């Protein structure tokens, strides 16, 4: 049985359609039965559509380096 936590863990792969077909079927069933997860999926899909329609904006100076530094720090803390 798929839980909301399982759904959130697999959301990216579900949206990319790269999740195992059997898992996708179980997630779809959960989404149809769980109004909260349906809202999360629907909102995420709409957000992606909005962003796909926008022109890319360059990052302000220094943001890229700070972002990479923060990601590296997070990865090291999880190791």
C-alpha cells in the first residue's frame, strides 16, 4: 500500500514518467484516492507548465557559486 510519504518520494520520477510501471500504477491509484496528494500533483504539474512557458533569467552574480557551495556542504553533511 502506497502512503503519502511514498508518493512524495516518487513524485519527480512520476512526473518524468521514469518510475517503474507497476509503481506508477500504485501511485496513480493512491492519487485517485487521496485528495491531498491529488492537489500536490495537480499544483506541481501546473507550476511546471507555468515555468516551461517562461524565458530563462540569468542568476544574479555570485548566486551560482553560493548555491553550489550550499549543495556541496549539504552532501558532505549527509555522508
